[in-house]
């Protein structure tokens, strides 16, 4: 997703609108994990690849839960799988790019969700603490909160309910939320997450081996992780 964003901003609620956490408003923050891609360069759908003893889809959903998101939705496509403790959203158009997965996930958000944290399955070193900081920023008034590393906006990204529909409309191809965030930098709050994880992607077998080595996973030197064949590479 790697959205472009500018400096910190705060959202402004119209008079009478319930603030996050107020009894009259939607108070929960959902989690949305995008895990539908085919993993062409990796050679297998990423969602089913095992990293540090768990599938990337399971790990991403767990980090969202540990960060305070409920419910957690996982968008799947190239690999057909279920993630325990998460709601599965099937994206039949996954091959058209991440934008379709983002739209499918946002369309499935429950009405009670006042915001959603969007994360990617292929960034397993993003920490639960980064998610917690985004949720805290939302409770503090941020309309869009973006995790920043070294001052650069990356992932995860939190979107308040009032902007979900607009983000979905702008999501095309592989751009994800970037078009909306670039068009509305005044809504974006950057949240420093330098000490809360690493948004490094797993795109190739070499990436998988390198990140696996960082968490001390046996066999990481081979540059490939184990794929959960039970999920089926469909």
C-alpha cells in the first residue's frame, strides 16, 4: 500500500457528531488483512506460506487482534483458506489487484466498526504495537492514521468510518488506499512506529529467507518457507 502522506493532521467532527468511544457512535475498530494475492514472484500464494511457525495469514490476523482490532476480516483469493478467529472474505476478482481486495474487505465491515486498520499479509514483522498506536491516534481524533518508519508512510493504515466509502471508491488496480491518501493529505496523521516493527515485504524466496533469519527460523538459509499444502494453491 505504501501510501503517500504529509505531516500530522487531525480530523474535525461536525458539532453533535459522537467522538470515537462515545456511547452514541460506532466505537469498535475492526482489522482488515489483505491476503488474496497469488505471490507470483514467491512461487505460491503468500497467505499459506509458513513464517516463524504460522501461516502469514494467521500471523497477520493475530497481530491485528493483539493490537486491539475486533473483528478481524481476512480477504483471500488465490489461496482458499480459513483463518481461526477471523472472518473470511472471498474476493473473486483478486487477480485484478489489491484494490479489489480492499474494496471487498471494506464492503464487509460490520456496521459497529467505527474505524478499520488495514494490513498486508506479506509484512509479517509489522508489530501489534503499531496497530495499537494507530487505534490510539483514532481515539485521539485522527481521521486517517498511517504508520511511519523513518518518517515515511507505510503500513498499517487506519481509516475512520466516515472515509471508508471514499477510500473504497478510489481503490483501483494495485494502488490500494494510496490514491485517496495522496488526494487528502490534510486528513492524514503519521504515527511514528520506528520501534514497533518493520514493514518489510515478502515478495521473493530471498525475501522470505532474509526475514525468516531475522526471527531465527530454522532453515531460513534455504531462502524458502514451508507452504501449508492443506490450504490448496487454488
